[in-house]
């Protein structure tokens, strides 16, 4: 009777160990799947952010080009309207630059 009870206890312990092993294995597989999904989601997010950043950079460059063109047009218009003043300003800027560079 003692052997029978001991055998039954051993079998129950092995069954419990197998159940625990299966649960751990299933949990591990679940974690691996969630990690794959997370990695894919992060990869897609990084790709989306990269696209948005490129789009914003292109828009910024276009805006800078337009502003630069507007400034250039304004300078040309001013110089044509005020040629003598423009030569005076250019000369003055040259004198100031020369003074700053020779120090």
C-alpha cells in the first residue's frame, strides 16, 4: 500500500511538472509572438516617422526658397528704384567689413 501511494504521488508530481512545463512553454511562445508584433509595429512607426520628416524637410526647403526669392526680388526692386543709395550702402558695408576683418 505504501508503494502504491508513493507511485501515485510520483505520477502526480510528474503530471504537475509536465503541466507546468507546458504552461511555461506556451507563455514563452506567447511572449515571442508579442515581441515579433511589437518589433513589426516599431518598424512601421519608424518608417512612417521617416516619411513625415522627409515631407516636412521638403516643405521647409520650398518655403525657404520662396522666401529667398522674395527677398532677392525686393532687393532688386529697391536697387533699381534707388541706385545711388544702394551704391552708398554697398560702399558702407564694404568699409565696415574691412574694419572688422583687419582687427
